[in-house]
């Protein structure tokens, strides 16, 4: 294998054969191909794409680079949920304990922040002591015992994807449908699932702002799942504004706990309920949408879901006292409210600007080696369409220093636009996609 020739061929619009992709991916996982060559290939793929055969070969090679969970002896369904990445999207933190509390096994393998979006692992690690780097044996034991494990990729689990995921983030090659699909599905197939629910973000804050691209991504992942015996249901949900109020790792954990206690922002609850109901239907724990939603509400109102979160946090070495007392989470040294400078209507809350703002405050990564400050971010209560008065609080900035408060103000000044009127935002949950096709919900 001569890697420059592969790069050259893909650069010029040619096709890579499955054996070539397999050899390249496995060699990269083993450290026999340097980052700079794979970065060049990723950029060629960014511009030239991969056909379905190349995409499947990429996923198969990623799977082959590591080991897989074997949960086949568990007596219950094994269902996971995955988001393509958003700002303020903390539904995984809610759904893992919620669904597990209803007798479904949830092996949830997640990623770190990618581009302007937050990562579930970074949020979990805002909980003092929480350990996401579980071995496969540890994950299997924990899932068998309490029904859920929330883990990262390690050297055991699709290591080729773990390396490539970080490289894509650092080289601006995230927004490629075949790479997104192969990356996500390699992790999910390795979990030995009986079903998967996908949350594909749409709108200005998504990686794929065009509806046709989002539907293409959904179909690609559904096809990959079907080829490996894993039924997949995908929902398109709004990311033309942040989801919920909190944007930033510890802040989002606190908001997820609030939902599990029966409160929380209505938009976050609506999206969580839609995804959770689909998980229960795939698991055949419920047979109707109404029945699934009733089970979800009962698990929250009874406190079962909150107790399950405490179990998960304890099992993974975290301080489970944060579940009852979120003030034990990391707190930023400086806070400041951000107020409206005029009367009017909130026209937009730009999620991409907010996401990059969290990174600028220290809550995300500019490069692969950066450390994340879990305490910083924004709590934005303003939503597009809200009528506001001059001086009304729109958001709170959480920062490490007074200088960073000024940075936070500048982010919000550009991200929150107030005018005389506003157009309608995207519907929170707009499409459902299955092997049978696309259903428009709103």
C-alpha cells in the first residue's frame, strides 16, 4: 500500500477499493500510517466523498480494528441513542438512566466535543470522579448489573475511529456524510445493539444544515444498521437555536438532572420524550407511542430514573451526591447576567456562535491536546420568538476570569439578535425516518 497514491486517487475523484480502505484504516489504528497522511486523505474525502461501498468498507475496517461488546446473553433489549451533535444537547444524559430504569439495557458509547458541538463524555466528566474509560469487560459487567454503562472509546473499542474522530475535529473535516455515518455506526454496531435511535440535527447549528443532506445521512446510517441486523429509527430535530438553556459541560449536567427531577426547559423535554418513546418502542417495552410516553413520565415522577442516574454515577466512580445537589458540580469563578439592550422580539440565538463561544471560554477544544474547563459556558433563557423588554435578562455568562466575562458578552452580543419581529423557528421534531421511508411530523 502506497498511501500517497491513495490520497492522489481520491483527490482526483477516483474510488478506493474495500481492501485498500481496510489496509489503510487498520495500519492507521496500529500507528503505521502517520496523522498527516490520513489528514490529507480526509480532506480529499471531504471534497470527493465516499460511495456506499467505500462507506461500508470504512465502517467494517473500523469495527475490525478493535473488539466488540458481547451482550447477547442479556434477557432484555439493548437500545442506544446517538445525536449527530448540537449545542446544549444533553438528551443522552437524561435518556441513558431514564430508559435503563424501565428494564432496557443501554450500552451508550459516546464521543467528545466535535467542532462547535459539545460531547457527552466531556459532560459526564464534569461530574467529579466520573470515569468513562471503561474496558469492555467492565462495561459488560456494569450493564449486566445495573442495565447501563456510559463509556468512551478505548484502545479496545473501534480504536481506528477514535483516532480518526479526533483528527477530523482538528482538521475541519467533520461535515462529510459517509464519514459521519461510518464513525457513528462503527461505535453502535460494536455495542451489540438490538436497536438504535438517531437524533439528526438540522438547522444553522448542525453539521449538515441542508434538509436533503440530513435525510441522506439518516438513510446511510439506517442502511448500515440494517446490513448488520440493527434496526435504526432516525429523527430530525431542530438545531437552529440551542436546545434547553444550559450550554457548557457542568451546566448541562445540572440541567439534565433538573429534567430527571420533573422540571427543565420545555423544548428539551419535548425532544427527550420523542427520542425516549422511540427507544421503548424499539425495545418492545411499549407498543404505542402514548404508552411509551406514559412509562417515561412515570419513571421520572416516581424517582426511578433519578435513582438509576445515581447508580450509574456511583458505578463509574463519580460523586453521586451531585444528583441530589448539583451545586457540587464545578462552578465558574465569575458570573454575569446579559440583558436586552432594547425592547423587541428575539429573532435568533445562533447555536454555532454559542458553541464556539463555549470553546473560547475554555469549555471545549481548539486542538486535540486541549484540557476542558467543565465549569464555563452560558445559560440562555431567551428563545427565538420571545418578546423581551430593555434590561430583561436573556442569559448568564459563567467564566474563569473577568476578561472572559467580556469575551462572553461579545459572543452573546453577536449570537442573540433582537428586532421588531421574528420568523418561525424550525419545529423541534420534524421528521421520522425508518427503512420504510420518511414521515414528516411537523
